[in-house]
C-alpha cells in the first residue's frame, strides 16, 4: 500500500464535505431538542419561519405532499406555530436555537445528533435527514461500528474505511446520501462519540482509500470466520482490491456458531412450499460460502441464492451448512437422521439462473407426522457478507502490533491511502435545497453486516 500524503497546511485549507444521512422515515415522527433554548424553523430557501423558544419537541406528520408540524411542550414565548399550533410546508429545516448547555443537539428516537435536520415528504412518509460535517459524522460512526475500547490502529482503520465509504456513497441527485443503519454505516449520534473515537478520526483526518484515481468500495463486515471472500464470488463484479485473504478474527465470538432453526421459522420463511423437508447446497464459493441452495418442502422446491437464504432465515453469514440433529420418535427418544436421508421427490427440472429464486415443484409429498420432523440446525462461520475488512480481524492485527496502514493493506489489496482533498472534484458540495445556509450534496461489531447488503 502506498501512502500519498500532502502538507498539513494544504489539507487544512480544503473545505470539509457535508453528508446527508437519513435518520428515520415514517408517516409520523417526533423530534426534540437538548441543551438549547428551543428550535428554529427555516423554509427551503433558508428563510426563518419561526423561532420557537421554550418549545422542546415537535410532532411531524405527512399529509399528502405536505409536512404538518405541531408544537408540544411549550413553556414560554410564542406558543403556536403559525398561530394555530400547526405549520404545513412541503419542506422544512430545523436547528437548535442558542445553546443552553455544552452540546446543543436535535433528538430523534432518544438519540442526539449534531448539525441540522432537513424534513421532506416522500411517498407518504416524513424523512428526517441529518446534514452533518464528514469528520463529525465519523466520530460517531467509528464508535457505532466498533467498541471504543479497541486498540487505536483498529479504530483508525475503521475511520479510514468509513470515511471512504461515506464519500463514495454521496448521491447528489437523491434526497440523502446514506442511511444511519447497517444498510449503509451505523450512525448513532453523539452518544457513540468517545475520546478514543475522536482520537482515531483526528489522527486519520482527510485520509481515504483509493485504487487508481478513484475511491474504492470500502465495504467491511464483523467477522469472516477465517477467510474473507472475493467480491466476484458473491456479488456481480470482481473488484481487484476485494479478494479473498486469510482473516485474523480468532477472538471473534461469531467465528463459529450454531443456530437452531425453529419449525415455525422454517414454515414462515418458506410458506410457498409449506415449510422445509430438506436443504441441499448446490454451489459454494472457493471459501465454502453458499452460492446456491435447493430447499425442499411438502408442496414444492425452491432454488435461491445464498444471500436470499441468509435473509429468509436470519443467518449470520452464508458460510453455513445444515445438519439434522435427529427425529423425535414416539417414545420421545432422539434417533439420528442423516443429512442425506432419502425424500420421495421426483427429479427437478434444470436450475434457474444464479440468484433467481424459482419454484420448481408443486406436487405435494407424503405428509410426515410432526413428531417425526427433523430438527434443523445451521452451522456456520463469521458474521456479515465476508467481503473487505473484517472488523474482528482488524482487532486481531492491531493486538499483534500492526498499524492502520498494514491492516488496510491486508484487506484492500493494492490500494493507496490518499487525502481526499487531492482527488479532483471530491470536496465539491453536491446540490441540496436551494439557498439553505448549509453545504449539502448504505454487540455492534458483532451485529454489523456492512453494506452493500449481500
């Protein structure tokens, strides 16, 4: 990996990119303010509509293409919004009024966020979009994606990967760039900020991963289970820097796991074929992750991708095999049942194209008494899609003394660490709402399955 660093004075002179992060989306929402004297409402052109002093919260509701805002918790000042307690507008911007404490913030679902909120109505739902400076956002993301107590090299590697992913994910033509969940990167606001995450972000300020002259797809995941996956083996494109490498995730609590599959879960997951009688892995990647699988039920068969199977069953990863622990006999004693136990099913037709679920058989099979149903167990390795940086692997490398550059070089082969201000056009603010006074333009480390979703 090559380090391409520029003089600090030049970096400091570059404007900091702003991100637009979707916090919530629903027909009705609420927000509040903390450590501030109230709320300020602006229109899409940046003009002040109301200064709501003493107002601590607002109720938001979509009404057609309009946003309705009701004030609540009024203690002083002009109580009513627009004189009636209700304000209707196609778009609003909200920010805290003058600070009444050390950290004025907007509160959404009991989490505090810095920056401003843009409120839009899309398809009958209110969208709460946080406009926040990149480095401020990262201080929270690093603490949301990794335990803040982890070694600095691991946190620094996470900061660079997250910064790269965020900048790569900006979408000027869309209402927002990223989501605050594992659909993008986990972003939990001020509560996830700690001195160690601030240190990691500051120590790597401006640094991103590039391949050639472009930002990379800096995807990451919790734990690979021993070996990461090449992007082309699970996704449609093989990227030169996302290749399979040995992982250092020996300390991961999900490096190996067993997950019993409840009959009710199986019946719901495969309702179109009446549940599950058999599971057959048809194709795997070089590391052993499932590419394609056939599921046999009482009323048919289904062939689908490993990612679709993982989604239906809520599996930690696609590096999985299936075992039958046995059947319950009339006496209540468990007896072994081999995985290849014969089923009275006819030969299925040819397989559909990879990744395309398809019902193969509609002929009902002979019913098996419920007391004789096998108990299915998923036995697997790792958590997440397994591509790119393993967070538990970064932890393992940091503990053995590797720095952030070595960690990133291992998981993103052939990339460079470059200040984003050196990349042409990267820091240009993408268009947002016209005239607004802001620059505007996918157990956390265990539970994280970072985007794109497999």
